[in-house]
C-alpha cells in the first residue's frame, strides 16, 4: 500500500472518493476544532471530530503546519466574496457586506490569530498569504465606494482590516451580535464626510 499523501506525487491519478471524503471531513473538523480550541488543539481531537483514525490524518497532513490549508481555504473564501458582493450591491453596500463577512471570519478563527502571531516557522507564510489575499479584496471594494462618493476617501485598507479585527471579539458564548453592531457603526463612520456623488 502506498503511504504517500493523497495528491502529492500523484498528480495524474485522481483522488479516490473515500480519500476525498476523508480529506473534506478532516478540513471541516480542523476548522471547527481550531475555532473552538485554537491552533494548538490536539490533532487527536481533529481526527475524532472527522471520524477518522490518526493514521488517516497524518497521511493527509504529515505535520501540524500542513493543516494551514484550513486557514488558506477560509482566507480564499473571504477574499473571493468581494467580486460577488460588488456585482450584487452598490459600492458602499458591497464594502459594508464584505466587512461584515470579514468580521464573521475573524470571530470564528481563534486558531488563525494564534497562527498568524505565533512566530512558529511552520506558519511563517500565513501572514503574507493573509495580506496577499485580503488586502487587495478590501482595496478594490474601498476604492469603488470612494469613487462612488459613498465613503470617505481618507481610509486605508489596513485601517479597515485592523479596525474590524479589533471589533470582532465574540461574546463568551460565541455570540457575534455585538461585533456586528460595532462593525455597522464603523461603516456609518466611513460614510460620514463622504463626497456626495
């Protein structure tokens, strides 16, 4: 039996359906476990939540840092929401909706914050990936809203990312209602002093 991780060195061979199910289950479990317990949660907890053995987990993710795929997938989903929102809403509302989406992303990613600031070389590429994907996403939405005269022009993407992250502390029970209200107030502040188009 080949113990090589699925998809590595086997680019021409399709992933078996059962292996893909295991991978999807592990990614979903890692997302939930990291969200609840942080990035240092025991890998055994992830395997149990996915309903697979430790051998299966290590076959897909030989090192803990390989589970960074969970965070990359979530970062990508948040960044990719920008164009869809821009197509559906006015520029100012698209920005507002994206900031709320980003807030939801931040409040459920305890593990991501720990990984970003851990200093662990295994996660060293994650901050750059975060910036590479999310900064352009918010920049495009912000520029469109400024051009439309729907938000003020003296805001930088980094200001928004940091402000939302700072406001995105979930309640002790994981409730995000307060964080949503705070981000809505931030958006109202962005509209104050906007150039009327």
